[in-house]
């Protein structure tokens, strides 16, 4: 199959040395140092710690995807969004779900348009031009096959290709951040779809040939760890585990993301949340829930939290009845029985 | 650098982490892109490329601390400047801190001039004001004073840690910190909430101190014994390989935390397995009937619909002292995934036996239920030493009728029967009625049948006997079961 490589050089069989060795050329660095990563992320309101900033920096330098794992609501998706914002790239998002397949993730032929094209061809053929009707035996066969080949080449060209997120990220001429969200939701078999894109930054389409990336997108995969991802996928990625932040970082996050919060209140919030996380709960309060809580308190005009207010608003933080009861009990009583 | 790296990777593999060749190549590649004098950056770079599971983080951290601690400075770029620079800045820190600590111990006396009381006092103050640098410096001194480390002595770091902690008496320090906090409160009294928060705050500071002490001890041990030897002695099992029977309290806690995601994973996997379940067997009658339309040629084979297996589970667990923690975990796990089974009934026994299914009904908190089982269930018949024979025969008498061909019976225990009669016929009767009978034994296979273990007598009547000593084996078994 001959690749129709007329469109902006994206489609070809080009093999450069780096690609052969398995090291895609990362292109010009987006960040000069780890500190710069952290500062620029902070500027858009994402407070990264050393680990996060380091991995982002490496991902850019090594041109490798980042697999971000951790409990829900610790800013996995937000990280990708913030990086996109910082680098001024377009964010392309692929939300994974069970049953995701090639036609939703990679590409699809625009079947309706192809049909239309064929119909149109037939109309042209029937109308006057008369290059030869199928019934004719002599000489006409040639015309039919050639027009058939034309047609086939025509309907399997990029015009009829519907790009889905993965292909789109590869083809985009501008810098792109690709976010593959909740990759643990797809079946083990579907993971294989990602592999070619993640390691070689290319997509093979049987009818067209191989499409290589014009620029290496920064790829983030997030996982809530509901299942073990395959070794093949993990091997291709840098791994970043996002846990609940430290007290200081959580306080700074609250300060950065919630307008109108005082430093004292943020400190108190962070400390209460940390105490809650030491309890044995069904679901620990996440960072996003901490932020919700902070916003709630600001809206209510609370200056400093006492036990009553904490109890009244805890339902923002905790989503299980048993958790709520336990937290209320612990926070109010724990001090007394020891004192 | 490459030598260190390959040695490090080798150590990770020895500790049980699956590090592939590409991953170590990535690590080498990554090291190019970071400033090597930055130890944290190096750590994160290696972690990102080599460790692909959060459960393995701890093992990685230990290995990293050992491999890149003392010899760090001379290996990182072999640059003399940076190493001396490092040491200098450390000394600076120390003297500066000591200067702040009320001007005592000036110069580089290494804290010899401090009496234990003074040291404790300074530590207390540093903790109170959350002065991390000073806490670290004091931790170093505490180790050199209290741990009594002797070169070449083949004891583990925990021993030194214990000695240091005993001398520092952190519980009392915590109480003192709390008292100070109370005294400094406006009304001389903290509200319960504030009290709680303050306590958590101080606890986390003390934890940091404890970590500091551990690091310091490890640093010294590395200097004393060399990297490889120490790495070997510090190697700890990964969470999924911790032995239930010999887990420490910390490990038990981490196991409990691990069990929750594990159950979720299992549930997802089981659901998936069922949904994509293999097709049922060939339905001959249906195939023949449909073949009539093609003149008797069976063109289109028909299959029976797979019937989702919803096994009913009966758990009979030994909760006597010797295997209690194991039984507890299994009860946890079985009940956490009980939504996958149409019915789960649990029985516990020591020498008497009691049904405990009721404790798990409408309970959110499995830990609570397990606690109630331990206190309320009527499991002691004579003396509270395991008697499998009696427990099993009572079980057969009272509940034997309720075993159906759909039930799978799980027996948990080490079959150490204190030389009572085995009554193995009960197992064989159960097997006649039930779908499967499995025995899970938390003891290593080599110990089976030794001493008063009579597993052999029971095993002949079971469908299978599994060694089930850690989470990985347990997980494996549950997947097999469903």
C-alpha cells in the first residue's frame, strides 16, 4: 500500500538514527531545570514538590510518558492541565473507560463520507461522461479498474480520516500535552493500543502507512490503581506516585487555590485534614475535598474553626456516614480522655 | 557511576523489585539530565525510572539510603570540591545550631560537652519550635551518645535505634510538649479539637526525629560495614510478601491498609472475569435443532449460556493465638469481597465453635466486627487450646445439614491440634456434600505435619491445601476460587 504522503510530511517511512535506537528526539527542552519547572507550575497555581517537578523535567528531557498513580483527588489530572498551561500547549484528553477501542482512541474512517464519495462517483459515472459501463467487455475493464483504484486511494486518504485523541496528539504541529485519564479502566488488551504511541510516538494505519509525530507530545497517564497495569506499559513510562501532600504543601495549596482564605485558617484546615488522615477511615479526604472545605468555610465567613463548626461542615470532607461519625467522635473526644 | 548504578539495580532486584533492563537503561539515561550533586533529584530520577509501584517505594528508599549515603559525595562526579563542600556546610549547620542552642558546645566538640539532660532539653526545645535543622543535628548527637555503637558488631540497626529511643524517652517528651502547649493557650486550657491537633502535630515532629535517628544510624552502619553487607541485612520483604505469622505491628498496619485496595482490585478482576467468561459448553440439542434449516448440517454450533458461578462460601477459621492474625486477615478479605459471592458464612473456633456471620451483617467497619468476634464469640469449650477434632464434630452436628453442593468450604488454620483426636471423617463428610473443600495453612510447607500438626490427616480429604503466608498467596487463592 503506497502511503499518500503529501500532507505536511507527517506521513512517511522516515527512519532517523535516534528513532532506530528507541530514543525519540525530545526536541528543544521546555524547562531548563527542576527549579524552573516548580516555579512555573507554581505560577499557574500548581504547587509541585521536588518529586513531581523532577519527574516532569525528566519526562521532557527523556521524551517519555509519565504514569501518575495515587489516590483519587490528589491532583493527577490537574498536573497535566497545569503543565499544558505552563508550556502553552494544547491539552488533548483521552478519557478511558471499559470498552474503549481503537476507533475511539486512535482513528476511524469516516464511513458516511466514504459512502457519499462512492455515491457521488457513481452519479458522475452514470451521467453522460460514459467512460465505460460495467457490462462492456472490450477495453472498458481497464477503465473500471483504474477508476476503482483511484476511488480506493481517494476514499482512504486523510480527508476521510477521523482523528481521535491519540492520533490527533501525534499529528498536531503545535506542542501538545496528551492526557490519558484513568488508564486503569480499560481492559488489559486495550492497553496494547497505547504502546505504539507511547514508545515510538507513531501510529500505524494499514491503509496509509505510519504516521510519525512531528513533535514529541508530553504524555501523562493517570491511574487510580484499581488494577495492576501491564508490565509492558509500566516499562515505557516514568512512574510518579502522588500521595496526599505534606502539611506545609497542603496549606500552601489551600492558600494558592482558595481566594479569601487567611493564613491562619489555611493552617488550621491543613492540620485538621492531616489529623483526619491518621484515623482509620473508609475514604480519606482528598486534596480537592480539602479545597472544597476551605471554600465552604470562607463562604460561611469562618475565621477560625472550632469543634462545632468542624462537625457541621465535615460532610464536605467525608463521604461515608461511618467515617463522619468516627471523625466527629475522634476530633471532639480524643483530647479529653487522655488529658 | 555506572558501577554504582548497576550495583544499585542488583540490590533492588535482590529485594524483589522487578527491574527490567530497559528500566535500568532509562535510569542511566535519566541520570544524565539531572544535576548529580542534588541528592534528592537523583533519588526522584531513579525512583521514576526504576520503581513502578507505590508498594515498592519503601524498599527502594532503604536501598537508596544505603547506596547513596556516605559514599555519595565521592561517587557523585568524583568531585572533591562538592564533597568537602557538603561536609563543611554540615559542620556549619551544626555549629550554628549549637550556637542557637543557648551558646553551648561551641566549636566542633561533637556534643561531648553536653550532659544527657542538656541534650534532652535542647531536643525538647527544638521540637517545640519545629526547628528541623536543629532536630537533625541533635539526632546525630543523640545517636553518638546513646546508641553505643561498636564497630564490627553484628547487630541490626533496630537494636541501636531501640537503645537511643529508650534514652530519649519520646513518650515523656510528647507529654511535656503537650503540657507546654496547654500552658501557652490563652485560657490555659485547650479545646478538645485543639488538643487533638497539637498532639498530632507533635507526633509528626517526633516521627521526623525518629526517622532522623534511623538515617543517622544507617549512615554509621554503612561506614562501618560497607554497602553490600548492610543492604543485605536491611532488606525487608515487600508488603505483599510479609509473612502473616511474623509480621510486626507496623507491618500489620500496613497490611491492613493494603488489604483495602486489594479487595477492590480483586472485585474488579472477578467481575471482569465473569463478564468475559468463557462460553458455555456446546449445546447439542440446540445445535441439532438449528441444523434443520441447513438440511441437517450443523453449520452454526450453539452453546449453552455460561451460568455465572456464584459460589456460597463457608469459612471455618481457627482463631487461637498461634494463627489469629492470619485468620483475621482472611476474614477481612473474604468479607470485603462478599459482594462477589451470593452468601458468605463464617465460623470461628478454638476448641468450641461459633457462627459469626451476624457480626459482619450491616457493619461498615470490618475491623470492628473482627474485634467483636474476638471478644463475644463463644469459642472456648474446655481450656482454650485449639482442638480441631471437637470443633469440627460440633460443626458437623449443628450446621452440617446446611452445606449444599454450591458451597465452598474454606478451612483456615495450622492444624496444630495439641494431640487431640483429629476427627478427620468430618472433613470427608463435608466434602461429600460441598462443592469444594480447601484448606489454607499460614505455616511454611516444610513445617506441615511436624510436631502436633496433623494436616496430613485432613489434607487427604480436602480438594486442595494451600500454603498461604502472605498477601500474594492469599490474593492468588481468592482469584482461583472465584
